[in-house]
């Protein structure tokens, strides 16, 4: 696992360091060529990871590297899925500039040489310089949202208490695609598991949420009993 390879890096880190000043993503450090298409992100994203993902999208468009950037981040997203300890290492407060440089090299290796324009490499350096490597996983997820929107897709997030089988997911996708919620767009199904909902489903499509979870029903019932008593 990548986290195992990087563990030696963190063990050599200093006990304390002066944090980098928080600054917005500096596009000028890795955006060079004139845009061949509209560089504006197709949808507005929120949160620090959303801000950086939007900045990376703009930079990728300007360097004509949108597809390769998307593939590189998809490869990094797979690393996070396979290695749950990686976020802990990336958020370690004791990482030195040298440690971060080694981490970036390892992350590049896992991208499989797809980042020909160095757009992602320079972006990772920007994250490191601003002490923000810890948001990389979120950036990968948000960038997927941007790419889906650019392709005319809309995310359909289905959260269940336990993993759903492919047939059930397909039936849900078909049902939603025929509803007004799909807006006539291609759906990208994102299954998630959250035992805390206890049962039922939470369906999110675009900015709409349909909460059919057992936990939600229990909460409503408790509120009703409280208001009655």
C-alpha cells in the first residue's frame, strides 16, 4: 500500500514546523496555454476541496489536458479506495517540504504517466505549498462531479445501510431516469454505504435529496411524540 511506503517519510518528519499561509490556488503556476474551450467550471462547487477542484479544472482546460487530468485523478481516487490509511499520512502536521516532495513523487507514480502536461504534478505542488495535501481525496471526488457536468451527466447518489446489488441499483437508476428529477440527463450512479441510516435509502440527485431512510422516519416519529407530549 502507498501509505506503508510513505510511513517511513512521516517517521522522519520534524516534530513541529511553521504552517504555510492559507492562499487560494495559484493558477499561474501551472496554467500556460490559451484555452481551447470555456475554462469556467460547468457547476459551482463549495468547500475548500471544491475551490481547488474548480481551479484545477480551469487549469486543465487552459493546458488542453482535461481528459488526461481526469484520468490522473481517477487513478489517485482508486489509491484512496485501496489504502484507507493514506489520508492520515497526507494530513500529518509534521510533514517537511522534503517529505511532501517524496509524497508527490509517489502519487505521480500511481498516475501511470498520464499527466503528460504536468498539470496534476504542479497542482499537487500547489496543495503541498499551501499545506493542503489532506484535501486531495475530496478534490478527486469534486473533480469527478465537474467532469460529469461537463459531459452532460448528473450524479445520482444512492446511500443504503448495506451494499446494494447491481440489479437493485439498475432498477433505481431506471426509475429516477423516468422522473422529472433526472432533467433528461444521463445519470451517473454513485452507490454509498452508511450503516447509520439503519435501513431504507437516501437518494440524492443534483441538489435534491429524497430521504427514505429508517433513521429519518424514527427521527420524525420521535419529534411527533415529543410535540404531542
